[in-house]
C-alpha cells in the first residue's frame, strides 16, 4: 500500500517527467513531421499516437519490471526529420520509413549482435551527425528574431532567464510561452477555423514502400535513436542502480513504433534526459518503489495524447515561424552537448568534423538525405586515417630498426 508521502512524491515526480518531456520537445516533433510532408492534421495525429504508444509502453515496462522505466519519443529523430525534407514519395514514404525504423528497433532487441554492432559506431561520429542535423533548426530562432522580433524575443528572453535560474525548465518554459503567444494570436486572428477541429481522430496513412526512404530516412532515424536515446537511456537507469531490460524494451518500443507509424508516429524509445526524473531520489527514497512515478508518467502521456489535437491546432494557428523557433530553442542544449561530445577527443576529430559538415550541408544524393551520407563519409575518413596512421607508424618503426642495424 502507498502511504501519503510515497504517493505524493511518486505523483509529483511523474508529473514533472511528463511536463518536462512533453513541453520541452513537442514543438520539435511537430516541426519534424511537417518537414517530411505531414499536414497539420497528420502531424497532430503523429504527436497523439506517440503519446499513446509511449505512455502504454511506459506503464507496461514499469509495472512488469518494477523499475522507473520511462519511454519517450525520439527527439533527436524528430530533429533529423526536420533537416531531411520530404522524401521521394512524400508523406506515405515517410510513414513507410517509420515502420522500417520500428522493425529495426525490434530486431535490435531480438538479435544481440546487432545491438553490439550499433554500439561500435564511434560515439564522436554519432554525436557529430546529430550536431550537423541540429544546426539548421537551431539557426531558426536567430533568423526568426529578425523577421518577427516582438513574437520571438519574449521566447528567447524567457529561455535565457530560466537557463540561469532553473536550467531543467528552460526549454519547457520557453516552448510554453510560445504556446501562450499562439493562443493570444488565435484570439485576435482567424484562429482555428482554418484548421482541423480539436478532438480530431487519429489520421491513418497507407505506407508507400520506398527504398530511398528506407535507406535515407529509416536507417539514420534508427541509428540516431539508438545512439542518442536508447544507449544513454540505459546508462541513466544504470547510474541509479537499475539493470534495464534491453531486449524487452527494444522489442516493445519497436513494435509500438510499427503500430504507431501509419498514424504518423516516427519512433519511441528509452527516455534519456527525462529518465532521471523518475529514477532519482526525488521519486522516493526507496529505489524499489520509484517505478510508481513512471506509471504516473505513463498515464499522464495518455492524457496528453487525448488533448494533443487542441494543442497542435493552437500552435499551427500561431504566428508563422513561432513553432520552428520554439523547436530551435528546445534543441540548443542538445546541440551543445553533441558538439562537445563529437570534438572531445583529438584523435579522429577530422572524421567528426567531416561528419558534422556533411550532415549540416543538407545534401541529398539519389534521394537519400545528408544524415546517411554524413555517417558514411565520417566512417570512411576515420578508416582511411587509421590505416594511414598505422602505415606511417610501421614505416617509422622500420626506419628506426634499420638505423639500429
């Protein structure tokens, strides 16, 4: 039985997890879905189904394993979508790519060597690819500030003030203010009359098979989700003493992604940053009982899924560029961490720089986006540099041996 203190701490920790996780990144998800061809109604459907699938998965895993396991949408994956652009075949091809991503996630959980293979991708290259993907999005607040200073400036000032006072809430508060600005704009403009009404049902899209979308969108989405969400998420749980159920969670989130894909959900996975909110002592002194905070968070996401249509309608009715600017602000911290991680070590830094530049370039070759080519280029540069370095060391060693002889 729960006593009052335990219940209160679990509920508070769960609510904080929801608020930080949702408000800090929903603008990124909407921006990403629109960038790959979703209409406002389809983007709203995608955000809603993500809430439903990750809320359900959180409840199942936390209850089954009695651990504070929280599942989230792939924020880096949404950022990747925002930088990729509409694939050949449009939104139906993007939906197909989401399904392929879900299959890859599930297979990664079922086939141990595949997970080990992903783990062998140099962290610096994965971080550089993510940083390159984030740059165009994080430039939007600066660009939008010049076009609409009265709308964007309050969001940026709020983020800056909260960054100094409560860093954890900085992005969420800035995005929340953007939502308030959108509400005000709705009250003074044409409003929601041109958008789908609140409460619109999930929108089904028949997937259109596309090899270019599978290679250029699904594979990078899978890799960035694994490297930037699943692996760090397991590490966060481990830092609080929990042995995360790798296979079960990846299988469930992979299947959840497949189920949600036709309705616009791009990927669900282990929570990374917000995972600590339910796993820390703030959720309770007894580690064995913190799973209850995750269950609260799971039910909270289900509730948010039910009101997402209203939230997205308000956002889309807001001033042009506000949503994209809010997404850019929300990703500034992730960009900083990715840049720091990609350039931390001198050895192999050139490969990381190449990866970053190709990803930031936004190029598309044969219908395949920049993220794929960035990782391919980085791996090639790294492999060549390693071989040349070894050959050079061998020549130097042979020279020294010849001199001694």
